[in-house]
């Protein structure tokens, strides 16, 4: 058991825009192999190619399942730049759960981020319209449906322009530039028993 624990790894990676949550590139999207050359680690929870931010990789199957499986309700925090300025009614709708075509979402944590988060420049830059303001929302969810955050903001009338995952459970992007990664000690993993 100790030997297996010592060999376990958890990698925190700040995934840039245009990179898939897989090692092999596909079409116009790059793969993780362009950034991470560590054998035997696998993605724990996906992030779309057109989304940015925290992606976790591990060689520990139990940890991978705990991170990725929605049954464990590990909260994921997203910073979402939306078109328009959401009012309190829109934020409350996100908090209560919105109806999507695959059923209602669970309640989420939602708040405006003012001032906006200080982030790196995205390549390519986000296309904005001069006549329409943008705003940033911090959204915390405990499920992981396909393109869920984008569908949630669209459902309340504010399409997503840029999506950055800032944290998964206790792990965050703090001090991690885009395209870079760092090891995180497995013994610092504390499964969350909090449920909503």
C-alpha cells in the first residue's frame, strides 16, 4: 500500500484554449502530449477544447474516479465571461437550477465577479461586440454534463464568451500559468463529504 501511495501522482495543468482533454491531437485541436510528457497519467474529468483552466491528471484510479464521478459531488468552480450583464433574477435562476434539454440542473452557486478576474490573454482573443457589455460570473456546480456551464448561462439569456475552470474541490489554478503543470502531493487529497 505504501509503495503504491508513493508512486501515485496528481498533476494540476492549466489547459489553454484549443487543447483537448486527451493526449492525442484531433483535427484543429492540440493534444495534451504537447504539454505533458508523463507516462501512465490519465485525465480526471474533462474540459472542452474551447474552455480553459484547471485539468487534473493522475495515475491513481480511485482518485480519478472520485474527481470525475458526479456521485461524489466535488464542486467545480468556473469563471464565465458572458455577453450582457446578468441581473439578480438570472443569478437566482442559476442558483435554483435551470431547465436544460436533458433535464433540470442541480442548484449552483452563482455570483457576479467585480472587478473581473485578472487572467492571461486568450489566443485567439474572445470576439466581443462594442455595443454589448460583458460581465463575469463565478459559477460553482457539482455535476458535469456535456457543455453544461455554457448551456446554463444561455438558458438564462447570457451566452458564454469565455470559460475558465478555476478550481476542482480544494485544487485551484493559483500561480499556474496557461500551458504549465505542477505535481501535487497525493497525501494532501482529502475527499469532501459535503453534499448539496
